[in-house]
């Protein structure tokens, strides 16, 4: 079977969960599956070995930030050329926010992956046009992959899709060796990763941390990624007396992030909603205790291997963190439970299930 992927996510992301997902699908493709990724210019770190495309050139670092638009246009030209050539059985776009490929498929089957329904659940933060494009792309797909049962339920509730066309295929965990040298962070810290805006519920974590300060004066919070603190965030830290207790790190490598997980007292994920929550598996893989909001897909992914709290109740989060910081046996129990749970998620299994979806899409096309 011949599967054609498009460039879109790899044109936009140097690193990130979506390109991690597609690069793992490429890495774990079965011998009977031939993968094509028409990509000309990209800085994506997961493709540095250039195994998946014969034309990839690393976009020069000296190019201005806006140059990604030019490289994206070049990559889209290459993708369009591959679509017109037609030597593929199934097409799998890497993002669902563009429909340039629909007129070029000429009846060929395509599969989309729905990572989350955030633009539909939080429409105030997204343009109507983006939701319209995503609805069109997802609803017309031959087969749809949802990354969790929770995402599948949201998909069936919010978009006009047929249940029989939606398949649940969870993510896998990536084994990364921690960096040998620790980053300059405090000895006793909680870890938060990624962006902090909107539904991420970062303020709940700050409020909980402030209430813990009298009992745990040595406890810090380290934030990896997500960009520098905004002026509003800095003001909030001052108001809570946390300016000297919260540290934001810039971009970190996979190895550095693994070390941060490995050395943290706990990883905290207070978000109101995620489609899957890949950082949970990252933490599990490094033996890091996990504290999660009782929301969306989190209980489905982590099960009993995490502590939970109501995302609307900072006091519940503070109580769970208090337990965790004070109880070394509890931390050790969660480390073992997380490592065991992480074994249920492998990219090889993800790829195998995805290939079944490709086959189902192909058969629909053959017998249509």
C-alpha cells in the first residue's frame, strides 16, 4: 500500500506533538506500506536524518521568521505535484485547517487524524473560517482517526460524521534518554510543560502553589516551553508572592525535557481539555509522578497511575500536591504505576492500527 502524507505540519513545526506523531508513523511503517512525504524545506527536528524524503533541505537559520511562508508555499507546490501524479492509494493530510487538497484527490480516499476538538469547544478563541474548513475536511474524509475515546465522543457530538467511519487509535510513547547534565533549575520542583493560555488552566496551578508556600517553602515550579511569561502572568506571580518560585525555560531539547521529567517531584497538567495528553506518556516514561485534572481524556489515558483534582478547585490541586510532596512512598507508587501504564502505549501499535484504517479506506475506494 502506498500512503501519501502532506507537508503542512512539517512546514509549521520545528518540534511539536503533531509532527512527532507523523514522524513516528513514518518510522514505524510496515514493510508493506510505502510512505511518501513530499517536503522541500523544513527545520523539523524529527526529520533531520532525511530518511523520509529524498528532497528535504534544512531551511537556513538566517532566514527571517516570515520566510516560513515562502517555504510553506514551496512545500505545498511539492505536495500538489504528488497529488496530481496520483501514485498513492491513501492520502493523509497532517493538519485539518486547510482543504487545498480536496480538488486534487479526484475521488481518491483520504484519512484524517483528529487530535482534539478545541476550536469547536472554545470557539471564542478561533475564527469561524477555521472551523468551517476543519468541518469540511473531517466530514468528507473516507476514514477518521480519533486519538482517544473522549475525542471520538466529542467528534460525534460536534461534527456531522458517521460513527462507523471513526476509529480510535491512541498515541505511543517515545523513549528518550535524559540529558546527562541537569538544567539550572531548583532542587525541589514541580514541572509544567507547553503553552499556558485559555483552557490550559495555568492560573489554577499558580493559586495552588501559592497556598502551599507556607508548608513547602523550598518548592518551586518550572515551566518548560510555552514562551516567556506575559506581562499579565508576571503581575499575577507578583500578586501571589511567587516571582521567586516560578521559573520559565525557553525551548528545550527532547533530552533536556526528559531530564526535567526525570528530576521533578511531579508533572502537573491542570488543563480543562486535551485530545490525548501526550506529556502524560512523556512523564510516565521518565518515572515522573503525575497530577492531572479530572477532565476530558485524562482518566482514560492515565487511569489509576495519577492523582486527580477538580480543575475548578485550586484547593483540591493544592491538597494533592501536598500529599505528593510529603509522601515519598506515594511518589514511588506513582512512578511504578506510570511506568507500567506507559507500556500500553507504543508507536508500533499505533502504526499497526493506523495501517488498518488505511486499508479500510482503500477498500471503500475499491468497492465504491
